[in-house]
């Protein structure tokens, strides 16, 4: 006749295919057939997309940040923690085997029921050695749901790390571009300070002979002070960008060369693709979905508490009162058992835990939908910014070209003695202001490009740090 344990084992295998709790189904989210702001063309985002700006120093900074940045290292540590958690949960599905050993001494009462003879006196010593195990049979899929949740949490953490890497890479590009833009604006501001100072000197001379009034002199002072303030703003912006870049790459003493900056190349805008691509391309969307998968699996893990728990226990070993006889066949012992625990009354605690798990799943579903909607909005915003900053950059370039031509004519006329100094200063000022405007708009254009890459989810960049 089969023992209850031997009957139970085949049943456990039959039930191993089922698990309590809901199976995951991706929720429906609002979507669109295309991005209204998208334009034809564009290129796919490459793994090392920052190399498209054609600046070796920038590429070195990005790849250094992907290794040294503290946020990236924190995210990597969270991935390692999630991986360890998955290994821990997966191990719970297999029996744990423990080695046991010990020696015990006892003294038996003369007045008790334990018989005392000349062979076994009142003082007794027992030696034990063996193996023991305890294994919960996963009838209801509790452990499988726990493993499913841990695996999804690992994937969510991995995607979160990818999102951190993408954010760090885009921040480095923005900081570097801002430092370049501020350097150009600083040079333009220095030129404007010199021009406004000369204008103030000329107005002062004219005021002294009565050719200018007090309002003219006051306006000249205002213009000169404004130029000094603009120069201070440019210096501060460049210093802040430099400090941010040093933080991102893990070099707090970073100082960028003071030499003239070479403008970053502007690669073609990335292709927007279809809105449905965001569900596969954005790491934060993938992370939010895996968080939802984990929350969904935890419902089944908690629901398993409604059902009986079966635990197999077993032990193999040896026991002897004489150590020299401990490992003989006559000293062998064994034990095999089945424990059953049936929940009867817990005063609603399991129900409360299930309701809590369901509530967390609802929160995760809402967060997933919010992440998807945010992704759509960010892509549309970035597409608009790319379009508008491209138009502004073209206009600023035309303005600079016109100002440069006007300054060339003014230089020629002054050399021929046909142009007053004031008009020559005006041409110099327009050129300097145009150059500063081009630097600002160019930075905006680069920022829009980077924002679009980030909104689209970038590309897989884990290998960039290797």
C-alpha cells in the first residue's frame, strides 16, 4: 500500500502547471496612429548617438560618465540587488539540505520512568550526524508567482538602469553644448563691453561740448552697464555648465580649455517612428510594465495563503552512544514526514493582504498608462522643439551673415574715411549680438535634438560603458 507521501508526490506534479492569481495581460492604453508633428525622413538612433556631434572630447565625456557617474553606479547596484533577490526566490523552489552534527550529554533521574541499568547508567552521551531537509510543495503556484514577481522586478530594475544611463548621456551632451554656447556668448559679451564703453566715451565727449544731452549720456551708461551684466551672465553660465559636467563624469576639478570652442556638428534629426514603437523603445515604459507584471504576480502569491500548505520533511543520519560506532550500519536513522497546515481563522488578515496586493496592481497599471501618455507627450514636444529651433537657427544664421556683410562694408568705408566712428561701432555691435544669438539658438537646437533622442528612448547603450 502506498504511503500518503508517495501518493502526494504525483499529485504535486499534476498541480505544478496551475497557479492561483491572475495571469498578466497587457492593459489597453490610449495611443495614436502617428505623431502629428513628425516630418518625413530622419535617421535611426544609434547605440552611440552622441558621436553624431563629431566631437571627440564630448564622446570621451559621455563614455566616462557611463562608467563613473554615481547615479549609474547606484542603478547598477539596484540591478545586482534585484538579481540576488531573484536567485533567492528561485532557490526557494528547491529543497534546502542541511548538514547536522552534535553531541549531547544528559543525566537521568533515579526516580523517573526511564530505566537505569548497569549498561546505561544515569550519565549518558549521544552522538548524532546526518542530513535534514524541509521542502514546501508548491501546489498553488505560490513560489512560482514569487519567482515571476522577482524576475519582473529584475527586468524593471534593468530598464530603470538603462533610463538612468540615457539621462546621464543626454545631460552630458547638454552640459557640454551649454559650455560651448556660453563660451561664444562670453566672447561676444566681451566685444559688446568694449563697444559700449567706447560709445559711452564718445557720448561723454559730445555731452561736454553740448552736442548730446543728459538723456543720451544716461542711455550710454545704461547700455554699458547692461553689457557688463551680460558678460557676467555668460561667465556664470559657462562656469555652471563646467561644474555640472564635472559632476556627471565624476571629476569635481574639471576645467574646460579656455581656447575657442569649435561648434558641435548638427546631425540629422532622428526618425520619430510610430507611437506604438515607444512601448518597445522607451526604457521607462518597459520598466513600468515590468513593475506591473510584478504587482500582478504578487496577487497570486498572497492568494495562496487561502489554501493548505504541504511541507515534506526528511532526515538521514546516524546516532550512537559510542562515537566509534556512529558511522556503522546499525547506527543509521531516517525520517520522512508530511506536514499539513490548513488556514482556518485569521480574522480577515489574508483578505486584507489580497486587497492590498490588488490595490498595488491597480496603482502599477495606472502608472504604466501615465508613463505611456507621458512618453507620447514628450515626443510631440521634442518634435515641435526640433522643428521650431531649426527654423530659428536658420533665421539666426541669416542674421549673422547679414551682420557680417554689413560689418565688412563698414570696415571698408571707415578705411576710406567715409564712415563716422559711431556707425562703425554700430556695425560691430550688430555682429557681436548676432553671434551671441546664433550661439543661443544653436544650443536650443542641440537641446531639442537631445530631448527627442531621450523621448524616443535612445538606443541600447549598456555596451558603451564596457
